[in-house]
């Protein structure tokens, strides 16, 4: 359920987990090796729920949970590996020392929870998603940075998923 966004970002509203899964499925159909998605939002906003839905859409069969204490979890998807990160407990310096570029520019899809905490070391092109809790569900504000992310968001808008 899309609603107009006021800036250069795109908005999607999800009233249920099924709506969240729908957005994840549509995004997953566009992802390719080296895709990077950054997630932000308050505690309980739905970052892990979205991550789980995206993993399922990528064909990950394993149980996906938040890598809060392990920092990075790797999963084998049907067509692409899925790298799930949670950098909430890291400083920028610690994150930089982990060699995250191997994931960012690797053969899979990287999703980073709390991505704004390490923005200085993220790839120059990525899709940033901010999730907010609302009484009627969740809002997802997608901010594409560079191509192909801008093209993907335009395509999703043209198909009525985003506005």
C-alpha cells in the first residue's frame, strides 16, 4: 500500500506482515550480486521482520534471526548468498576493521541493520530503507543512492508498489 512521499524517497505502508513480505518479494526480484540495503528504524520498528521476509524471498531456507551479537550471518539463498549484518553494537572504527567490503562487493546481497551508524564506510551506491512503527502498521521510506537503486525504485513506483 503506497502513499506519496514528499522528497526524493519513496514510501510504502504495510498494515501486516504479509504487506512487509510483499515489499520484500518485489525488492528481491530486482537484487543482484553486490546489492547493498541499509535498514534503520527505532527498536521494534520491524528491521528483523523485514530482513527475514527478504531472506525468504531470496530462497533462504534457514531460520534468520538478528545477528546482534554475532554481527554478521551468512545464508545460502536459492540464487544469491544473503549477508545479514547488525552493526548496532559496533563503533565506526570497529566496523571498518571487519573488512565489510568483502561482503559489500561480493557475490551476494548484503542487508545491514542500523546502517546509519556506519554510513561513512558504506558503498557509495545502495538502497537505504527507514522503517517506522505506526498505529496502522509500518511505513517504509526507501531512499535510493545511485544506480541501479534509483531505477529499481522507479520501476516499483511504475508498478504501483511505491509512490
